[in-house]
């Protein structure tokens, strides 16, 4: 990473750490500088450590130091906390670099790794060494040490489990992987609905009240599930953050279903709700994202030739049928070109099937180099290739054939493993006619012309 960029990144980390830290302290603070509610800066530091590596420790150190000093902590304690949080970030960067999780968290085991490392490694380290200077200077009594450790661990864990996935998932571009142009209105509507329902649940509208804390789950969880299933990790994290902001602000103002008993009890209820909603949303999003990846992979395997990585016969014929239907509907034009490798069996017999496979790959690449961006290249089977050319006329058809012939004629051989393999191909082309009953009629004419061409001459191909 460039030096200028890393300093810019550290500046962003320090600023967010300081601002969000004051936001957390404004809601609830126990044992002087320990917040029992979600501590968002920890999520910022973890996300940036995963994205940019260990060098973001500088931003964490500066942000935590300024935050601690602004809350009137002594310099030595502020330095100690800043150092321990910086070491935590370095540890996180090293661990996540080793396990190589996807920032999109689109596999369930990536999410499990994240949650386990946060809960079992990073936050035990942070809580233990963060509290050490308080204990050594007698700022926390021994009988309060356990509860303070739990508050530190819980608040920081929530911050990392909520904010880190939000930053990680939304930092991955393009956003159109998640939201198509037609979905932005739907996203806005669901987010607005979630906000209104959350405001009602937390008594921000006079006269509307939910008397039992469990009622919030029945009301809000269907929307959490919808956002996670429909929009993946981005939808789950966005809805979790919107709900958390409203819930935390309302609880701090003694509003909503969590204002039961003491103020600390309210924070515990709030934390439990945030933890349950966040983990549930993230888990559903990860499960359905992984399912989509598997379906996409299966679709790719079903429609891609495994050897040449171009369209297989099924994908080619479906595309050809679509173009044929379009030509019939709009009286447009299309062409299909068949390309057959001459005497390919002799190549396999002489050089072996490994060389023959590599020759087919080279031929597929040569055809791809000649096609237009809207053309489709496919392998029909064995040593036969085909090209669909939509929206063609005689000039564009002729131009493609000239490019294809020129590409094959540039060299005399395809060189594979220092072996020169002479390859010749035969070409046949046919175009759409109004009287054609099916796309197979076009392919049949192209096939006839290819074999007529094969019996007369061939094009020497090389790569």
C-alpha cells in the first residue's frame, strides 16, 4: 500500500474511533472508562485491519489515546489502553491474513471464524490487558474486576460483530452485485418500514407501546430475515445497525421495552437484543449467500465447457434459440458460423490427448480474439466450435470471417510444450431466413457449407 494512502486510512480510523467512542460513552459508562453497551470503534478497527492489514494500528492508537484523554484518564493509563488495543489490531490482522476470509462474509465458515476469533481471542485479550492498568492503580476493586471484564468483553464483542461486517460488506464494489437498479426503491422502502416499526416498538410515538421485551423479536425478526435473505450481508448489517441506533438511543432515554429495573439491567437487555438480532441476521445472510454461490457455480458448470471455458453445447443452443426468436419477432438478422478442426484424431494419435486438449484451448482463444463483444463462442462437441453473430449484415459477416482467417494465418503452427502442432480448420456460415422453421435449420446449412469447404480447401491455423 502506498505511504500516502496508509496515512489517509489511519486518519479515517482515528477519527471514527474518537467520534464513535464518545457516542458509546454517551449511552452508558460503568467503572469509569468502561462502556457496557456496544463499543463501535472496535468494529471499525477490526474491519480496517482485515481490509488494510496491521499498519492501521497507528490510527487505532491515536484514536484511542485521544478518546481516553478526553475522558480525563491519566496519561499512563490512556497510553496503556491505546497500546493494548493497537496490539489487538495487529493480532487480528495477522490471524485474518492467515485464514483469508472473504470481506463479503458470503460463506458460513467465514462468519463462524469471525465470531469465534472476536469472542475467544481478540476480546479476551482486549478486556484483560485493557483492565490491567485500572487494577494496578486501584481504580477498580477486586470484587468489581469480573463484572468490569464482562462489560468490556461484551461491549467490544458487540461492536466488532455489528460494525465490522457492515464496513466489510459495504466496502466491496460494485454494489450492483447486491442491488440492481430496480431494487434501490425496494431497499429504501424496507429500511423505512424497519425504522418506523423500531421507533414504534421503542415508544417514540406517543400512545403506542410494547409492554414485553420479547414482543420486539416477533415484530422485527421477520424484517431481519427478509433483509438477510433478499439482500445478503449488506441487507442484514444495514438493518441491524439502523435498529441498534434507534434501540440504543431510546434505551438511553428510558424509552422502550428494555427499561426494566435499573439502568444497568436495561443495558443488559439491550445488549442481548443486539447480540441476538445481529448474529441471527448475519447467519441467515451467510447461509443464503453461500447457497447463491453454490447455485452460481452449478449454473456455470452446467453451461460452460470445462476444457475451453467457453459456452458448452447446451448454453450455445439456448442462446441461439433466443436470437432466433428475436429475429422472428423483430425481423432482424443473425448468423451462425461452424468451425471444425481438420483431422483432429491424427493430432491426438501422434502427440497424445494432452496436446490435443491444449490445441483445442488455443483454437478457442483464437476464435475469441476475432469475435465481437456481442458474439457468443461455443464448443459444440469434440473438435467442433460455433459462433453466434446477432445483428449482422453482409459487411459484418465478411469482416468477421476476414478477422478469423487472418488470425489463423498469422502463424503456421500452434506451439504446445515446445512442440509445433500444425492445425487446419474448416468454416461454414449461414444466416437467418424468414422461412426457417427453427434455429436447427440455420445450423444445418452452416454444417453443409462447412463440409463443402472441408472437401475443397482448409485454413492453416497457428498460435
